[in-house]
């Protein structure tokens, strides 16, 4: 497993685990980041990511991306 922050752009991954406190995990789940979901990094700028997850594009900061393990 590795954090989402070091994923290659354009490659599809499967979310293995979501870390963080319960509020953070719930926030990410509300955005569609749940274990077993497919995810693809569209672009990265200064550690912030735009990703495709569950047929939606979502922008997340580096701190949240570090909690998503692929």
C-alpha cells in the first residue's frame, strides 16, 4: 500500500484503506472515497490532487490525500 499522493497520473488504482479520525473518514466517504472504489489521479499541483472517483472529479488537498491508501 502507498498513499494517494505518490500515485501516477492517469493510472487507475483501488482504494485499500482510509485513515484518519472518524470525522475525516466520514468526510472522505461523503466525497466517494471508500475502500474498494476505483480512483484515478487526473492532475497534481503542489501536492493537491484532482481525482476521478465514482464517476466524479474531486479536488483534495495533500493532507487528505495522505490518508487515502491505494
